């Protein structure tokens, strides 16, 4: 088993158009490093100056990683990771 | 006393009701704060009136002036009600993928609507409104995403009301849009009870809404203060719909779809508390009732089909 990562439209240029890809790792940082092997350039879109891009939100099983450890947030096989651009509500 | 000097004076002081059937146990209780009981039927009356009052205090408004606001609906409806009473003209910039009822209500209250493209959702409404504001320097944009009066309304109203009615509150759960409710009420609650958990439920829409051209078009409201929150959940339309229907079927509360997303997160934290054996009082916000969403088919038929119909809609 692996971690399923959902990719937003705006980043699918790095995944050959795929909406969702698989990756592995025990933290979000490891997962992103692993994604970078297969999908070159993705890491630089997600991380700036060592932390998540201001307008990128990442959720592990629907919970925002900024409240569960950020790049150190734990991930496990079977988890779903969702990447979304930050948009307005209201 | 339930007598008021005007409709505007009747905003706030909404009921907090126990959900006896959806609460996990007698020690872990869910409480719904019914913000649909405000004059135009949503929590946005609080922020709208506070922003208008602040602008009047600052001398920004004069009779007959034009107010401009980017809104997915409820804030516009609240402003339209107050503007009609005060004699201001209101122009709302609203994404075209919002429910028909919102447009009808805005027009009924006399507001003018400028539509922004569906792709990009409210981000585009904000961008179009900022452009209009630049073209019309005499118009006043209240700008709910960055106006401190929005947060203040919840710091002075929603938060104190919850603590007054539920001194044993352990969790506060609300929807994340402008972030005004969570930051304002959450800040008040944590100042008075530092252990209170403040949980955001954020709507997760269909792909169209996230259709930005590049990441730098992303948007985080100026009011957002992540230090007030202790957790943030993204809730998709199927989960939101399921809980909206559950709330109606089990407790008889006819709420809007964003409330289903909030209840989804509230139930998750309540069940977690029940698992640890700790008592908990979870207060959550019912931002509006279901009337404005009937035309979307949210309340009838197969759930997955109803969720599919919402794809591409701004339902919160």
C-alpha cells in the first residue's frame, strides 16, 4: 500500500495530467521528496524557503497539516493527501 | 426582553440548542448556535452591520453613496437589507456559480449584481471588486476579508454569547470563509478559556473553483490568524450534504449546506472526545438555513447525485 496524493489542476503539468498519484514516506517532507523523484519540479511549487508555499494547502485525511506538524506531519500507508491552492470563501 | 427599536437592533443573541440525539453521550454534547435567526437569515448580519457602523463612524458614508462588496451571497444579502434601510446603493460582485435564490434575494432587497467568472470562485469576485473600486474611487468597499469590524463583531457578539450560554464549552467549530467568525469568536473564547479547541471546517469544492492560472493568484484573507485555530478540516460536498440531511432528519434543524460541513467536523471532534472518556461541550455554528439551497436539489433524492449536482457550485 502507498499514500494516495490528490493533485490540483494547476499542478498537473508535473504529473502528466494525472489527478491523483501514489507516493510513500513517513512524513509529509519525505512524501514530497518521494513525489519529486517521479514528478520533477513539483517540490519547488509546494515548498518555498523550507516551508509550505503560502497559497498551498495540504491535508492528510482532510486535516490541514499546518495544525499537525507542517512538513513533519506524519503520513501512513493508506492515507489520502490532498493538495489544494488557497481560495477565498465568504 | 424581545422588543427592539429597529430590525438592525435585533441582530445577534441567537439561540444555542442542544442536539440530544446527535450528541455521542450525556457527557459529550453537541450544541448548535442558530445564526439563521438573524434578520436576513444568516450569521453575516453580524459582520455586515458592524462594518457599516464602523464606516459610518469613520465618516466614509453619506446619504445616497454607493457601497461595493465581493460576496458569495450572504454578506451581500445582509448589506442589502441594511443599505435599503439607510438609503445607500449597493453593488455586489458575486461568482456566477452561486444559487439562484441568492440572486433573487439580493435583487429583492434592491442590490445590483456584477457577476464574476465561476472559475476561481470567490478569488475572482475579490479581484473584480478591487478593479471596480479602482475605477470608481467614490464607491466605498467594506471588504469583509480584511475589515477588522468583521472580526470585532464576533469578538464582541458571537464569542461572549457562547461563553455566557455554555460556560463549560470545550470546542468551538465554525465554517472558514472570511475567517471572521473563527478568529473573532475563537479569540474571545481562548482568552477566557485557554484550553478551548477552535476548529475550522473549510468547504472543499469541485475543481472549477480551484481553477487559478497560477499559485500566486491564491488568496488568504487578511483577517486570518492561524494562531487562534487549533485544527482545520477540509470537507467535501458529499460529507457536507450527508450531515446537512442528518441534522434535518434526526434533530429537525433545516440548515444550509455549509452547516453540514461544520457538523461533519464537530462530530469528528465529539467522537474523539467520547473515545478518550473526557466530557466535552462542542458548540458549532449554523450559519444559515436551507431555504437558499432548495433549488440545488440538496435535500432530496440520491445523495451522490445531489453531491454531483453541487459540483462547481459555491455552496458555502
